[in-house]
């Protein structure tokens, strides 16, 4: 069980203050495995969560990979806001990075990954062909943080159940080589997080999508952050789903959508929204008081299952609703 070391929480005061410092033993092992196996592979497919494109891209993986050829796949795109995802694809392309959105559960766009891997390695394959090597199998590592769907992605790419899957962080263990076909084999690696989340918002985003366990940050804070973010960015969703009076809730705290403002409003807007949702949906204790634990489970389950709609928690810098950047 992951402890809550280094966490100071003050949601009741209207200011959620969370500083997460942790690095469990299995994460240290995952980092070591990734580092040791890099020399064995030709390329890397890094999976991130399409709902949290910025937050789920691990800076530790960036540091370890260095100049290794890489493709980034925004998985679970069926749960993310399509306009936001497309804006990220364009932004990454502008930086010379190939970002491909995919949905491993249905297989949407997963086949594009195979083509992208072969295109990425085209120069190396041409050189080998010139030297007389007719067939070369590209060794590709699949990396990413926990619970971004790596095993489901591999199974879909391989066309069979080849990797262990699960709905919780840290399912993959050890080293697994899996064959896609004669041209590509995959190395599955355990999910890897980094030692400390300096940005509080990143911690909330990763907790919301389930990439860190729910006991690392108090679930009431996670659910309150989610409701606040949805109120700010997806008006009407909470009114439709939980019959909340969005206008009254929004009037309960300072306006603004910047990260600092959002974090300061978790207690003044997000938590009251959570209490209201509990009452509206009948999550009550004896005497009629809101059952916050049940309400948290409801909100998190609804978000993670896509029952609140297609929602993206990160957006490109200067993003507008039409998916374009401001000048």
C-alpha cells in the first residue's frame, strides 16, 4: 500500500495544498528495467493518457530515452475531448514530435502505430537492406506511466491476448517480449512514475484518470478537483448528470481558470459541488447528511467510465474552444 508521505492537505480552508513526494520500490525497479533495456531496443512507443496529455507524459522517461527514436501515443482517446486531442496533435507536430491518438479498447487507429514504427525506422531498415539483410525485426519498447492501457494496447496490436491486463496501476511485472509479426516485436515494461509531483495539478490529474492509487491523495480532493474543472470547462455536464445548480456553485468562489485559481477553489467550489452531488443522487448517511465517500466513488467511476462525456483535463497552451491557438 502506498503511503501518503509528504502530503499536507487543507481542503476545508478553501485552499487544497498537496505536495506529493513518493517513490515506491516497484517504481525504482521499473526505472531500472527501462534504463537497462533501452540498449536492447531500436525504438520506443510511449503511451500517455489522452485525457491528460501533459500530465501523463513522464519527465523521467524523457530523461532516460534521450535520443532514442520515439512515437507518443495518446491512448484512451475515446474518453478525451476530440477537439483538445486534435489541438495537441497539431501542437506536438509543430515541435517535430509525432503524437498519435488511439483507442486500444476498440482498436481505433492502433494499426497506424505499426505503420508509424516502420516509418520511424525506415532509414535504419534501408541501411540493413543495403548490407544484404532481407528481414529485420524492429525491437520496440512500450513505456509509460501506470494505467494508460499499455497491456491492452499491446494485445490489440498483436491481435491476441499477449500481455497481462488490469484496471489498476502496476499490473505489468518483469520483462515481456511479444511478437506483433515478423517485422516488429514489443517489450512491455512496468508503468513508471516519477519521484515527486512538484505541480499539484499534475497530481490531481493523474489521480483523476487512475494512474496513481486513490489513497495517495484524499479522494474527496480528487473528486472536488474534477467537479470544479468540469464546471469551468464543460458547462451543463453536471447539471445534466447530477442536477446541480451550476450558477450557484460558480458564484461560491473566485472566478478564473488558471491552474493556481483552480487549485485555490477546490475547497470553495469543488467540495460544495461534491456535497450537492451526494445529496442529489441520494448518497446519504443516516440523518440525511451527505455521504462523501459514496459520492467520491460515484464521481470518479462516472468520469473514468466516460459517463460524464469526453473530457480532457489538460489543454495546449493558449487553447481556444475551436481547437486553435491564439496569436
